[in-house]
C-alpha cells in the first residue's frame, strides 16, 4: 500500500460561502414576504433559492448521482 504525503499544517477549506449565501437568502425571503405579496418576483426569489441549493448539492456530492451504477460517472 502506498503512503500519501500529508502536510499536518495544511488548512482545510471552509464552507463559509454557503453559510453567507444561506443568510442572504433568509434575509431576502423575510424582507420580500414582509413587504410584498407573492407574485412574479416571488417566483424569481424562489428560482434563485433553488439555483443556490442545486449548486450547493452539486459541490457537496462531487456531481455524483447517488443512484447511478458503480463505475459510471
């Protein structure tokens, strides 16, 4: 078995950007629904939320479909 060199002082990248995006989305939803009724702009906010959720899921999963057969990408 091969040994992989590892730097013990190497820092691991954080997921800070996703927490920031969640906070921004929460503020957008709360602010929008407080001041307006649901309409076309609500659909745009919902679409943006779905887009960010999809990007997060793709990054977390490594763009792998959980039900795909082994050995296929």
